């Protein structure tokens, strides 16, 4: 099995990490392939099985934890698990590509710890918590209770930014995309 590098994007929900990851995936010269996380939460309207997430029951997720199938996993909210399956990373490396992750902050910290120097961990920082809340409300995928829960979590997640290799301020999207691309190219060329 060929082993490539790992690019980890983490941020509080709504900071723009998914938009940045999608931009980078459209740059074929980077040889990036998306690591599809497993989750027990139900899909949102726009999400598809096997493209956005691997959806599974809590029982199935817990069985895979016991089998040691995850590189990292976390219970983000009660009975709402997220994790990275080792088989997903192996699949990407066997394709000759580098893995790109779009994960929550704790997942990013865990992945960086696991992969060390073979990983570039980027924390996407929103301009402010107020802007973050507006973005969550604007995307129209969350109810009021969900936005409050995500905002509460975001405040604590911001404290983890210094555990990442690079903090990318996502104030102006075009600039953030350019800086992300530069950092990833630089890391892959090392």
C-alpha cells in the first residue's frame, strides 16, 4: 500500500471548511481525494450516502469501534457519532492520492496526533462568533435549537486553534481559498 500525506481541515460548524475543501478537490494537480467520514446522524436534504458521509446506526458504529476500524472517532452530541474509518484512508492511498479531511475540531486534533508530520492540520477561523451564527442561519439547514447548540460548541472549539499547524482566517472567501491552496501546495511539495 502506498502511503500519501494527509490534509486536515477543521473548524467550528459554519466557518467555511467544506467550501474550502471542495475548492481544493477541484484542483487535480494536488492529487487530493476526500475522506468520507462515518456518522450516526441523519442526512441533511442535500447530502448523499457515500459522497458526503457513510451513514450508519449507533449500534453499527459502536460495533466498528470495538473492532478497531476507526482511526479516530468521537461522540459529538449524544448518540451522534462521527469517525474516520481506516479502510477509507487505505482506499485513497491505494489510488495514489493524498487524503483530505473535513472534520470537526476534536477530530482534527486526533487525526493530527495520529499522523504527525505526514499531516497538515488547518484550522479555519471565522471572523467572529457573530458572523459564524449568521452563516449557520443563512445556510437554512439548522433549526434554532441546533444553531444554539453549535454556537455553544463553537466557542469552546475556538480554544483549540493553536493545536493546528496553520490558522486560516475565512473573512474574505477568495483570499481564504488562495491561502489554503498555497499552504497545501507547499506542504505536498515538501
